[in-house]
């Protein structure tokens, strides 16, 4: 798994590529915590458009990120979940819990980013 962080307006975008599994989920959560500490009021978007797989550990990490952002009063959104990742998020019913959008542009509009 690799993460690339960019900023667009008030939104920090964490683009994730590869697999988010038992071994990689802690790294994603750690990366999120560093972003949240750096920009406590900033919106966080997790772009999953380049992620190929997610397991229950990855889903748990996304939920922890969402819960933390919600507790801080910061906007949080997942976007671009397609293929197997999208299917597993739907099967786990996380699409009804996590704010999610089909594209990064939609996510930026949702959280009030610059685009």
C-alpha cells in the first residue's frame, strides 16, 4: 500500500493505492492521525480509486478515521471506491455509514474543497 497526500483548499486528500489489509491498515490509520494532528480542522478525503483490495481491518481503519473526524467536527469522505473495494464496502454496509462519493471532484464539493 502507498499513500500520497495533497491539499486542495481546506481538504487533505489521502490517495491510497494497493491493498488495505491486516498488514497495511495500521499504516493507513497512522497516516491519518498524522494528517489530523497537522490540520485538526481540515477535511479529510480518502481516495480509494487506486486501491485494489480492502479487508475487515481496512474497513475498520476507515471507520476509526471517520469516527475520529466526526468527534473533532471535521469533514470526512471516502471516494472512488470501485471494483472489489466498492463491492466489499457495500457488502459490509459501510456505504450507509461512511460519507462516500464516486469521484474526488464530488468529494471535494461535499466537504467544501476548492474544486
